[in-house]
């Protein structure tokens, strides 16, 4: 009897090892075994990742194979700026553009296909955030046959082909969401509604071509050939080069390193080279989703360094250095969550900074002309209610401080009465202050 038990135990162990060896693999449309990267991993906790696990809008062919997935997303918010700017304009943010009023931030509808190795992706977008981000792209002034009114409504669009080599290789060309920084363009994928200071200063999209190579179940690397730093078009004749690397040794740890090299991203300065690097660590240190108390906990650290050099510019005068650290705790089967995050960034030369006002006669411009260094800090506290994986209600408090006048004060940054139709006297200056605070409530839906 003992020998029979030992034999049965050995058979059971061998069976488990066989099943483990087959994990991370599936059959492709020819019946061959295909390796699947990050198979079995729970990535829904990671800052910047979609927390959906169910995708109900799936199109299948006659054989029952998935052909495409349709996704819809809406995002609305009410933001209260305690400075109460007269023009209701919330400045220095690509996430939040208005204050003291209800705002429809973004609607997006997309379809993603990966059928018989063919890759197709089209995401459309409409709303305030699309205008904020796209309006920063001055490369559209380079030449003709291009228009912001046509391009800003495409959130992402690409075509390509998948090769069953290693754990998968994708070659694509089109318009992609960026991988610089830790956080996502889609705000409900981030732990906080307002992005970190660092991620707000790095690209949200690229135009070009890329190769994605999944070298193992745990590691993905990408190489990009792109027009430039968050541009639809190119500033000069050179093509920029970039890359991204994701290493996930297990379901509770993610390491990321991104690079942007040889970007010539300033008008009429083809010799001005831009370099940017960021790396991040995200770790889940507690995971008990069945508990009504604390059900999950994780932290993230994102660091950035970049500079410009050439064409009379010294990297010591124009560089960026900063970090963002966040911690998130989930409660009640991950239906509730609290996040606390702190950011710091210094940007001598302010080559990546937003302009606080279209009126250039202001205190910030004076400081830049005097070659002052721009440094900022930000603190954010967020409370999320997530009754389903498709809905999030978010309450968030944020505070920002700068060493220079940089944020909108009560007088606003548009005109004396806050309207763009009002003539601006040459003596009028935007009301810029060194700090602001806000309270935001946002509701997002995604399916």
C-alpha cells in the first residue's frame, strides 16, 4: 500500500510538472503551440495598467476564435481650484483643464484586432483632454498637408504583423500611445487622476514604427523609430530613436526602463539633441483579495533624467531630474482604494515646461529670461470607489508648489475679465502664483 501511494504521488508530481511546463502556451490558428508572455500574471494592480479582466464586447468568427475587441471609455470630472481663477482655467496640467465647473474630459471608442497574425488597432477620442494634449504639438506648423483638426481625434491607430517567434514578435507602424514614464494616457488606469509632474512632462503619443519582442515569458523589449518627442510630424529632417524594456519576474513585481535618443525636437535647430531616460519599480507587497479589510497593497517609484545639448545649448543648462513615489492600499475585495503620491522635479532651462499663459508678458517669462531654475513639488491623495471593474468614482486632493510664479491665481491667465474675446492691454499681466490646491471628483466608465 505504501508503494502504491508513493507511485501515485510520483505520478501526481509529474502531472503537475507537465501542466506547469505547458502554462504560458496556447494553440495558434495552425494548431502549433504558441508561447504567451506574462501568462497567468495578474497585472491589474500596476500603476498605468487597465484593471479590467472581462471584455464583453468581443467579436468571434464562425469557429469561435476571437477576431476583435471593441472598447468604450468615458471620463467626466468636477474640479474645484481653491485659487478660484476668474477664467475657470486650470493651468499646468494635461489631465485637468478647467476649474469650478463640470467638465466632459474624454470619450473614446476603439477596436483592436489580432487575427491570423494580422494586427489592427483604431482608437478614436473626443473631449477636453485631447485638445489639451494635442495643442502642445507645434510640429504641425512644419509644412503643409497636415491638420490638428484631423489628427487630434485619433487616440491610437496602427497596423502590423505578429510572428510566432520566441514569445512573440510584433512589427507595427502608425500612431502609438507613449511608453515614457510609468503612467497611462487613460486616466482611470492610473492610481491618481492628476498624473505625476514627471509623466505630465513626457510624451503621451508617438508617430512612427516599432518592433516589440517578447524574449521570454518575463521580459519584453521594444525599439522605436519615430518622428519626435510627442509629435504628429517631425521638427527637422532627422528621425528619433527610442526603446522600452519591461521585466516582470513574477506577478508582484515590475521593472521598467525607457530611453529616448537622437531627438531633434526644436524648430530650426537640427543640431540640438534631446536625450531622456526613465526607470520605475512597481511592487505589490500584500495580496489577499478575499478579505474585507485590506485586500491589496503596492508601491511605485518612477525616476527621470534628460537633457538637451548642441546648437549652442549646454546640457548643464537644460536638463530634467525628478522622482515620483506612490503607495496604494485596496480595501473590501479591491472595491475601495486609497493612494498617496509625492513628486519632485527640477527643470533648468524649462525646456519641457508648459507655458502658464498665452500672454507672454508675465512673471514666469521674466524668470526664464533671467535664467532662473524651475523646480516643483506635488502631493496627491486619492480615494477610489470601484463597485465594478467597469466603473470608478474618484475623489482627489492635490497640492502643488513651485519656486517661481507658475500657477493660475484669482486673476486668471487669459484676460482682465477671463474671456478670450476681451482685448488684452499691453500693461495687463496674468495672475501667476507659486502654489495652488484643488479638490476633484471624477467618474469614469470603461467596457
